[in-house]
C-alpha cells in the first residue's frame, strides 16, 4: 500500500527529508508520493515516518496502490539493489 498526500497538506517540508526511499517530492501545489518508491518504510522502520511526523495527518493509504507487506518488502529489496548499483 503506497501512501498518498491529500490536499490538506500545508507544505510544511517535514515529510520529504524523513522518507528513506526519496519517494516524497514537491508536486505542482503540494508534496506528492511516488507509488513506485513508497514502501511505507517497510525494510527501514516499523511505521511510515512521514505519517509519524505529519502535523496535519494528511497521509493516508493510496486506494489506487494497495499492496501487501510482502509486496512492499519486495519493492524495498528492488529499490535497495538499484541504489547499490547506483541506478
């Protein structure tokens, strides 16, 4: 389950540096999360760091990208392998 940032985002800039996968980026109006990079911090932390730090609670599960914990871990493994290869 990749996460998403809703339009309630206040652009406070606290979530982006907390993402271990660099999945959070500044979109046209608010921060956004790249589903292809979001593992909900599986492989890094017990809970999504962006959700923990968000002062307005605007980061729910993206209903268009529902994934199991196993799938998220597989994505984490792929992302780490790519990072190790410098991709």
